């Protein structure tokens, strides 16, 4: 249960950070609007509020991806561990295939030698 409460705190902390980022973006956008209103001679300023507001969704999407990243890394780590556990089996299979190949080559060589002898 301690991990659940820790996870709950972590989730609420992430939510708080995401909210603060969104509020910062909104505040910056409002500030830029005020700057634009007081100084309309800067046409580049008019693009900034829209760009910042458009990035708010990207920021939230980034938050979602970052929240999922530890789970994805854990899953990949487990898969790598399983793959490493399979290496001895692969060595055995490689040795068996090598033996089969050597056996076929020996039998092919013997048949070629017997045909040449005739």
C-alpha cells in the first residue's frame, strides 16, 4: 500500500507540474498580448501568443509520453533479460545445425569421391 500512496503522490506532483506549465504558457501568452497591445509596431509579436497556445497541447502530450516512458523501459528491460536467458539455447541450436551441416558435407564429399573413383 505504501507504493500506491507514493504513486499517488507522484501522480499528483506530475499533475501539479503540468498545471503549472499550462498556467505559465497561458500567462506568457497573456503577457505577449499586452506587449502587442502596447507596441503594435512589432508584427512578430502577434504570432507568439498563438504559437504558445498551440504548444500547450504538445506540452500535455509530452507529459503523457514521459509518464509512460518508465513502464516502456521496464518492459524493454524484461524482454532483453528474456532474450539473454535464451542465449544458451541458441548456442545449442547453432551447434546442432553446425553438426548437421558437417555431416551433410562429409556425406557429399564421400559421394563425390566414390563417383570420381568410378
